[in-house]
């Protein structure tokens, strides 16, 4: 008995290939449903691309006015008023040991945990992507010690290596500063 596809006869080899492809597609669909994925907000610091879990992002500010405050570490630019809440502004590139780029109006990502909240100044905010938790690798060993302290892992997104910022470390430094 010969199988047919669109009225055309299929030999055993073709039928086997089609069944194998169907099983593969079914397995991929099952994997997509069962994957433990996390949303990541991408942003740039100079030429490098980083990301933070979207679950830790409270809001994004494209325009804001910073009030300087004396006697704070150099990575604290000042404070901003967010609907009556005073929030520190952290220049992430200074904290991580990068040269600060000359962006006319840097953008800010407000992040928080139970202990601290800060607006991290970044050069440019990118897309939100979803990555599988299993795809996250240890931080790349080529980055410097200062950067390594603030990067918890790395992941490839669309062929680019993305450093995942260790927000617990960033927020503990800001809270201690």
C-alpha cells in the first residue's frame, strides 16, 4: 500500500523523512512549552551589550533631571524624583570600570530588590528578548575583574554575546555606597 501526499505517491524513504521531521517538530514544540525562560531587557554601555532580567526592572526613563548630591561615590550621579520617591542615579559604566561615553541624554533603567532601588544610567536601551535559563553560561573570562564582579553570566542572543548584569551585586554596592 503506497502512501500519498497531495495526490503524489511517496516511497518508503520519503515517508520516513517526513515522519522524522514531524517528530522533530513535535519535540521542539514540546520543548518550547516546557522551557524555563526568562525575559531580558537589553542595553548598551559603549560597544558592549548587557541585559537585566525584566522581572527586576521597575520602569524606564528616557528623560529625567538629576539633582547632584555631595560626598557620594563617583558612580552615583545624584538623585531623581519619581512620583515623590527619591531614587539614586547610578552610572553603571563608572561602577563597572568602563570609560563613560558622551551620550547627550543617557537613558535610565530603574531596578530594585527588597533592600535598594536605583536608576542605572545606560547609553541606549534595546529590545526585550526571552532566553532559556539553560542557555546562560558563566561570565566570559576575558572581561576585567571590575566588570566580572558585576556580571553574573552570559548568553548568546541573535549571534551576539550578552553579559547579564548581577543586579544583587550592583544594588548591594549602591546601597553600601
